[in-house]
């Protein structure tokens, strides 16, 4: 087949040996620059069209040819928009050349003009973009979002170090490479250097995608590393909910980002929510100022515990696909038994045990002491930055432990604590230590029960 290079051709595929396009009558070109054979259209943007092609000088290796069609600009600003589109196209080629060493950015192979069009040839990435993956596999869970951020943030750190702002981060511009499952960032057509000044008000040259681009980029034409952070946060929202940000933007402008949680249909870690909150700030000064800062907070998140169902993976299956299968079939265990929560449980139980003994010793009345103890414990736990489930868990553990400790205390010490001297104080110390040991035992038992429930039910 020979592909017609008229960007407006509705049916560009033609049989071999045809000189003129059967659909639009345009003269057909079998090889661009006597080297690149166009196979089929791949996609179309505002002023460019992409094709999948073969490089006959590299044993028919697949590549992507991007075509700038300048005759699409009309009106009073036509000549200015024509110049701006050419400038952006040349800049994309330059950016790809500068960033070519990064394995998650496509390599530039060629840049040239032939006939009335400009062409850019770049590496073909075999895989699905994340919008296609979202439609095929469904919304991303928390583990998949964490992996997405970890992988893509390393790319953003690299391009920002080169003083390049991408300005169009969205699921369509991120491809999961089949060979290794890594994410590849594509389409640097509107990327810019921090020091460049770009006018975004010309007809036909809106920079960025509606719903994904931050307010300073759309209204002022100014961008910072934090501008890419906003688009990254919007992309996370889209992958978590399968709701198009552009539709929300059309109805509510930038205001919807302050209530993005209302659209969630799944529970995610509270600390991850806080990261997304900071990414989605309308004011660029309140966002993360660097990809490195996001990555640092991401690495401080508590781990997600999960188990895999007994699904056999054929030995012949490509190892690059395994991460995708794993995420799709993952079931998550509540994060009860992690170091951070266990230490919090020990502190809550031991500290509240000492408090309970002190209140009973000084106030004497068990009911009044218990009520006051519960109020103080609840206040201390609920002011912590934990999820409601974790707070409830801490209180339940503390209540169980304290019932046991107070029972032992009342049984062993018949006199008032103030009258018991050193023996009384020693008993209190031992009971506080016992409270910590009981916490560890109860947490361990709860974890075993938790695993049995998930395994058999």
C-alpha cells in the first residue's frame, strides 16, 4: 500500500503502483527523502499529522514521521500563525535532539522539508498510550498510580534539568513501551526553554490541552516546572476516575480541582491525596516546584501490601507485560501491620495505660476515670494525620490493652498508688511495658486474621 501525504485526504491508503491518490487525486510519493516509506496515518494534532513508516536504510525499521501542514492557517493572523507553527515544529526537533540520550524519550532521526511540507522523523515506540490503556483496562488503582508517578517523574526531572518545560502532559502523550513496561513521554511539539518567551494568543496556536494546562500557561503564556506538575496531577485524576478533565474545565473552569475528591470511586491513601492536592493547586506558587520534590514525598508514603491471586503466567509471555498483569489482578490488604502504624499503636497503648492508672489512682472512681481517659485518648489520636480507619484501629487496640492492664493493676495493687511507694511505681513501669508487648501481640494476631480472611474469603 502507498499512503497519500495530503493531510486532508479522507482515504489515504492506495494500492502499490498507483501514481495518483484514488481518493483526492494528489500525486503519491513512494519514499520520502528516498528513504522513508509511509505505511499508514497514526494521528493528527492541531497543525501536524503523524504517520507510521519504515526506514529502508535500516532494514525497514519502524519509525514515526510527523508532517507539518502549513496551509491550514487562515484569517488575518494566517501568516503569523504559519510562522509560529513552523517555529514550534523546529523547536520540537531541537528538543528531541537535546534530550535524545534519555531512554524514555523518542530519538530524533531526521528533520527536513520536502515539497510544501516539513517533516520530522523520530523513533517508533511500540506500545499503548495511557488513554488507550485506561479504556481497555479500566481506572488505575493506587499502586498503579504510584508506579506511574515514580516512572514519569524521573523523566520530568531529566527534562527540567535541561531547562525544558513539556507543556502538554496528558495520557495520550505517555506510552507504555511493550518491551519493558516503562513509560515514554512523547510529543514535544509545544515544549519550551524556561528562558523563551512564547505568545499564545495567535489564532491556531493555543499552547497545551484544555483541562490539562494550568491557568498561567493558558492565560499568560508563562510556564514553570510547576506548570508540568499541574498537568501531571490532572493526568493522575483522569487515570484514577476515567473522567475527562476537559469536560470539567468547560463547565467549571479551574474551580473543580479544589473538589476533585468528589469524583473518586475508590479509596486511596490520605498522604497520596495530599500529594495530588498540592499538584492541583491553581496558584503555581503553591504547587510542587520540582519533580524531585514530588518524588521525595512519594517515596515517603507507607507501602501498599497486596497479594496476587493464583493466576499462572505462561513462560513464553513477554516479561515486559508482567507489570501490567500484576496491577490488574492485585488485591490490597489494609495497611494495619506496618512499622509506622505499629509504633503509633505501641505509643498510644503504653501512654494511655499510664494515663489510665494515674486517673484511677487520683480520682478513684472508675467510671469518671474511664470517661475522662477515653476523651483524652480520642483527642490525641484524632489530631494525628492518619486515615479514619487507622485512627479507629489505634483506639480499639488501646481500649483492649488498657482493659487488661487496668484489671491487672486493680488486682495486684490494693492500696492507693501514692501509699505504695517504690513498689507501686515499679508495678506501674512494668505494666506500661506490658502494654507495649500486648500491643505487638494483638497487632500480630489481627494481621494473621486479616491475611486468612483475604486468602479464604
